[in-house]
């Protein structure tokens, strides 16, 4: 296979996934040019990571919900309630920071179990269950906070999302630890991709040539190390990026290498066939909703830590950003299709567009219009792909 043919195969093997990466690069390049490089300034890149991390955390859980054929409209309200509970315990009651974190996680798990019960065992559609939850948990947030904001948390709670790992290994004008962490991540990625390539060869599947494979790894490695250098010359490695990286790796493994992950895809692809093949549909649905509640609580802790307080209106519209990230990242509206990396790229596209328009001084109204159009185009692309596949 020639290098050109190999590149064509690499790009067209899954148009929906390769297309989203190309779109991401194009959007970054566009905003980098029209903001005169301000988008890629080290300080702005650090702020972008801090500002949109909680949406990406929500998107990890949301993509599993969508793969299973559901939707969760309550996550923004859960973020607000978790922050309210943590703030009440830490700020109002004067308890240690970790008590607020544990209580927040417990609230998220209880909410996930509550919604999972209604969806899985009672049979109420997730759309209705979580719409009720959106109202219920927002109301509870107002009750817990007594309609007022609480702040500040103070350290060390604020270091969860606003802290940095800097200076652990030294470095002149840059943080060596940050560069080392990213370099190790690239090595790990290269090894996993090589193993995946070898596995595909074992099943007699088409793979890209070795030069093309090496070029792909080098290109990704160069971009990642450039990003690492920008962080290293700013404030170092954000704590929240470590949390996000651990979650991405863990949930990529869960969705691709575990029985539960395969069952989630099977459920979303064809519920009746999944039941006939022995999948415990009710428990898979329960697990998906429980997991979403836990990840929403993680996002709530991160958001309240970054904002250094809790507000009754916190988390407003977060659910729509998380859902949009998943659909832009290649998840299907009918379930059974989607990946964690795809959802992350979808979330980053939303983040770059929002940040770029903010740097250009656009009104919030314009940002909402653009987000809406991008979401509509992403879903239209999904439907177009399905129709095209159906004609072959």
C-alpha cells in the first residue's frame, strides 16, 4: 500500500471520527490566526483548561449515557447541588475540606442511584426522569444554600481545580515535571496504538503502513509536546488536568476493554438483541445513570473549587454543553455509537470556539447562536452518514 493510499485509508476508515479531528485542527488554526496568536498564548491555554475542565468531565459520563440510548438533562443541577452541599459543610459548618469532597461524591452517587432506579427498574424514560431531576435538584440547591451564595472555600479545597504542580523537578524558565509527564503519556499512547495495530493485523484487518503509523504518532507527539511546553512555561501542570487525564484513561478502558462497556454499546445498538444475548439490561441502565451521577459530582467539586464558592444558579446550561460535546464528537442520536476521546474532542471544539469568540469580544448571544449551529450541523452529519451507509 502506497503512502498516499495509506493516508486515504486512514482518513476514510471512519469519516465521522477522522473528520472531527480535522475539524478541531482547522478551528484552532482559524481562531489562532484571527486572534493574532492570543488563543495559543500559554496563559490563555492554561485558562482554557481550567475554564472548561468540568464540561469535559461531564462529557465523559454523558457519552456513556448517550451510547446506552439515553440522555441526562439534570447534570447542571447536580453540579450546583454538590457544590452547595460541599460549601455548607466546609464554609458554613467549618468542617475539613475533604469532608466536603466526600459528601459531594456521596450526593452524586445517591442522585445517580435515584435516577437509575426510575430509569432501569420503573421504566420511566431517562429524558423524563432527568428533566424532573433538573427541577428537583435545582430546587434542593436553593433550599440548601437558603437562596444565597457561599464563599470562600479557601485552601486546600480551591487547589483541587485551581492549583498547579510546578517546580517538583526544577527547570530554567519552564517546569520539567510537566514536560516529563506529557512525554511519558506520548510513549504510553504510542505503545497502545502499536498493540492495537498488531491486534488488527492478527485479525487480518487493514492497517496503515509503518511509515504512516510513525508519521501519525510523531504528529500527535509534536502537538502534545508543544501544548506541554506552553503549560510548562506558564504555571505548570494544572491539578484539574491530572484529574481529567486519569478519568479519560480509566473510562476509555471501561468502554473498550470491559464487559460492562461492551454491554453499554450492545444496549444502545439493539436493546432486544442485547436482552436475548444475556445482557442484564436493567442493571446496565442503572450502572450508566449511577456513573453519570458520580461524574457530575466530580464536576461539581471541580467547579465549586475553581469558583471558590457555591451559587444557587451554578451549573446552568452545563448539561447542554456536555450533550453537545458528545454529539459533535461523533456520538449517535440513536445510541450504540460514540467514544470517550471523541467526546473530549467535541468538548474541546466547543471550548476553543467559546474562548476564541470571547477573545474577539463577541457577545454571549452570538456565542449561543454559533454553538447551536455547530450542534445542528454535527447531528445533520450523523444522519447523513447513516443514510449513506444504508445505501451501500
